[in-house]
C-alpha cells in the first residue's frame, strides 16, 4: 500500500500530460485481456496494436534526427531496412539467435548511417531531404536486385571472374525477400502469439520513451536543440556540430535498426517493398503530425497514421475504398488546424508561437 | 556509338518530361520555399483528364482527330489542372504559410494521397490506355540518324516541351509579371513594398507550374500510351530530383536538371543495367550535391529547417 502511494506521489510530480501518458501506457498493459475474453476476433486489433508499437518506435527514432537535431530526413526506411535485413540474413544463414541480433542490427544500422551521412551533413534543408530520399531508394533497389544483378560488372575487363561468382549468390532474396526468420526465444520459450509480441513491443516502447526523455534533457539533447535552433550560434558556443549531427543520425538509425530487427522476427517474412519510400513518408508524417520533437506527439501521430486508417476501414464497411481518400483529407485538415502538431512539445510550442518566418507572406 | 546516340535521344525525350514537371516544383519552391509533394499527382491527374477529354472529343462527339483538337485538348487539360493547383494552394498551403517548414510538407503529402485515391475511385485501379485514334494524329514516321532511330512522335514531344520551356523562360525574364515573380522569390516583404501583390504572384505560380506539369502528363500519356493512378509518385520523385539537381528555385536549372537526369537514366539503362538505373541516377545526384551543395545552378543560401 505504502509502495503504491509513493509511486502515485511520484506520478503527481510529473507534468499532467506525462502522467496521462503513463496511465495510458499502463492501461495498454491490460488491453490483451480483451483478446482473451473475446477470443480470436480481437486478434486483428492486436495486430494493429503491434503495428502501432513498431511505428511508434520508428517515429521515436526518426524524432531524434528530425525533431531534436532538425535534420530533414525523409529516408528513414533505409535504416529500418538495414536492421531488418541484418537480422533476416544472419538468422536464416547462420542461425544466430534473435536476442543477439537485436543489438547487432542496431549497431550495423548505426555504422551504415554514419558512413552515408558523413559526406552529406553539409547539405541544408531540402537538399538533405532529397539525398536521404535517394539513399532510401538506393537501399531498396539494392535489396530488390540482390548481389546477383551485379553481373553487369563482368563487362569491365578483369572483373569477369568476380561477376561470375557474384551472379550465383543469393543474399537478400531479390523481390521475394527472405522468409523463415526465426522467432525470439529465451530458455526454451519462444514468442509465437500476437499477444506475446504485444508485450515485447510494449516493453520496448516504454523503455524507448524513458530513454528518449532522458536523452532530450541530456547534454547531447540540448546540443541537438541548439543546432536545430541556430547552427551558427551552436558552433560559436563550442558545439562540434558535425559530431553531434553524426550522433543524431547514428542514434536514430540504431533505434530504427533494432525496430527493424523486432519487425523481422515478428513477421518472419520481409521483402524490399516493406521498406519503400512510402514507409519513410509515414514515419515523417508521424513525427510532424504529432508535433515535431515531442515524445507524446509521436505516439499520437502514430495513432493518426497507423490506427486511424484501420478504424476508417472498420467504420466504412461498404465504402472501404474511400478510406485512403478520407485519410489524405484528414492529414491536410490536421495540419491546417493544428500546424504545431497534435501534441507539441512545450519548447516547440513556444517556438511556433513566437517564430515569424521571414519568407512567409502575412 | 550508335547505341550512345540512341540512348541520348531516348534520354532527352524522357528528360523533357522530367523538366516540364520539375519546373512546377522549382517555381513553387522559389516563391514559397515549399516542396509541393502533390505536384506529381497533379501531373498524373493531367494525364487522366487528357484521356477523358480525348475520349469526349474523339469517341463520343465523333470528331476526327486532328492537330487542332490535340492543341485544344492540351489547353483544356492545362486550364483544368491550373484550377486544381490554385484550389490546392488555397485549401492546403495558404493556411500554413506561418507554420514553419515541416507542416506544409505533411499537408502536401496528404493532398497527394487524396488526389491519388480520388483518381483511383473515379477511373479505377487499373491501367488506362490512350485510344488508338489519337495516335493517328501524328503519323508513325521513323528517321534513322547516324544509326539511331527517332520517331516523329519523339520530335513532336521535344518540340512541345522546348516551346513551353522557352515560353516560360521569356515570360519570367522579360514580362512585368515575370519580373514581379522573380522579385517575390527574392524577398516577400521588399516585393510587397514595391507594390507587388504577393498573393497574386503565388496564385500565378500555382497556375503556371501545374499547367506545365499537366502538359507533361498528356505527353507521357501520348508517348507511352498507358497511364496508372500511381504514375505521379515515380515521376514526381524524378522531377523533384531534377529540380534539386539543377538547383531548386532556379528555372533554367530545372530544365537542365530534368534533361540531365533523363540522359543519365537512359545511359544507365543502355550501358549498365536497367534494374539499377534509378539507383545510379540517385548516386549521380548525391555525388553532384557533395561537390555542389546547392545544385548545378543554385545559389548559396543560408536557410533553416
């Protein structure tokens, strides 16, 4: 009793919105009970819930790059794909257990992110945007083509032997992708049911939220905020902007990589089309719709981008094909009526209210 | 050598489509610093409206196909898409001019989804073909130049595209409205002080850009004969890439960027591998941007996300 009381008083110490969020997360703990009571009919909603968690994790990871550091990243699916494929390839070829692959996928994605983002860090705004889109597409095309498509290198003199060997290799499985990825397990217990994954993902989301909150207020988080607000001033204050931006990409990518790994072990089948430009667009919209830089915003944004279409589909039984039409209209309306996002962070809220875009007509 | 020439011709043809669409991105960006992600879908809508008006003219009314009708169709489609562009600006972008850089992007993406699905609901989720009667307007003549084949249709496409681009260039450089447009893209407040109605210029940009994109849509429909409701996504991305390649906000840059991208793609298809052509196009883009961070003709600007 005393313990509950002390926990409650800790909750009261939090900002009211954060308290509501914590309560919502705790409530989610019991949601699968509905599934047990109602039987298999609720399985579909458990699946939707799992997708919600996956996209929430992706949104939170993109939020580091886009929200905290203010880098216009529209190719986040690339990091997600690298994580998922690392897990898929190592799990099917070498039979490494998923639990080991989770951190490894994060590390591989982070290394990949550092390698590709280093040469493009000096690009600004919209130029960075198209380059990240480009990397996203290159990754998808590479996964789709597999190494065997590199046989054209045989035309180059001296490389014909290499091309010969390469043309028989199958690594990413081409457009069909990879199937038979093993499921996570520990001490003989393997996760199989939707609700097993539900708890796994929920735990990850809760941990991520906790970590992001710490990150936001850390020295690193404040450095990112500085860069986002004014890069020149940040540099003048002694912040190593290149290092910090690289870190933003690395941390964001690592998180997306781990999420990719989780996703691969959940669905056990992955294909390049699961990591298309459209996925990057969804992640981008999750962050901006919810409120750029805001953790609860990401969760609300995920609900808007992932759960809302499902709900629309359910409600509009006879006119299901109208669902995406309404969804597009809803995106426009949400932005028009709440340009700061559905649940903006307090810092950003002040910024939106005081900032006057010099180029915007009034 | 023959193959090189052939790929250059193919590349210029497809590049001229990219350039026409890229102009819409670059003009809107120049004036508003906004990436109009719905522009590709306006282009796609143009291709569909072109098909519909064509059916109306040739199939229903029973008029024989002629160059005059072709011209008329171009005008109708361009007017219709210009209207759509102005509506888009009024509904999805105008309320967001004060909201910073990111919210209008999401609004644009929402509008893109809306247009795509509206077209799918109206015309069905399958390929639509431009009718054969239309092909009869331009007789199938093929010349052989130095071993490479070039068709009359290709020549017509190039001529129309270059005429439109030249027209736009002269409009922007040598007319009062064009000068006003350039002034607005330099600085809104100063332009307003000079007596320029900034909102009118914005509306003008949303008339010209989508109209050019729509012309591109009809041309793609004519040239390939088949259209699909997700057409705008791929072409839009390519055109946006072209605009960035040339330096976004810069009108000649978009033309050069589009043609260059088309040629790079055609060369990649011909000499490397068709499966990798899009990846190669992006690699070239990234290399160019690493060397010239604001595109080929872009100016150095300090901006903030």
